[in-house]
C-alpha cells in the first residue's frame, strides 16, 4: 500500500481517496497500492466479499465493471487538478474468467489524454495472476463549481 503519511505528495484524486473512500469503494473493499503519475498508472487491491456475489457464488458482473471503472477513473484522475473530475462517457468490459470472493488486483492506465477527454484501460487479476477481466473507457473532464 502507498504511504498515507506521504499523502500530500500524491495527486488530488489519490489524496481524496486516502482521506475518505466513496461508499461504492467501501463496498468493493478498494485499497490503493501504487501510483505512478509519470506513466499514468495506478495499482489497486479489492477485498471482494460474498456481498458482491450472484447466487452462484461468482462476483456479479456489474461489480467487476465497477472495479475496472474505479481503476480507470483513478488513472485518469492522476492527470487532473484539484476540483476536477472525470466522468466516464463510455466503457467496455470483457469478462475472461469467473471472479470469486477474495483479493482482486487491478491496474489502470491512461492510454491517451486530450484536451477534453482521456482514454484508459484496466485489467483485473486474481492473486495467482489469472486475468479475470479487462476494460477500456473514455472519460471527459469536468471542473466542479465551488459552493457559495
């Protein structure tokens, strides 16, 4: 895991997650493991519990997509300023193997960043390194308005 005591050295989106995860990130069990601003990469761990599963014991596909979305959004967020967010415009998910409860590892990376959109990719693997799912997305950039 990255060092929370060095939080001020991380980009704003990483600092925000270290301060307080979103409710969805709490449910997914998200933990930021590594950040590389220069290459636009982020490594994340998820502690996937049975609450994410369908009735057959596999992690429900929407939860898998949410993990990929988090990895890609955090990667794109490495390039943004404080007060900016990167809503996902579109996303493709490929399910390659069944995801089961336990530790799931993700890597998100920026493929290309333009003036108003970014393209990102992510992979999910189990602890043995088996590729479970891949994703690609397009995200826009939005600057939040300050509250009066």
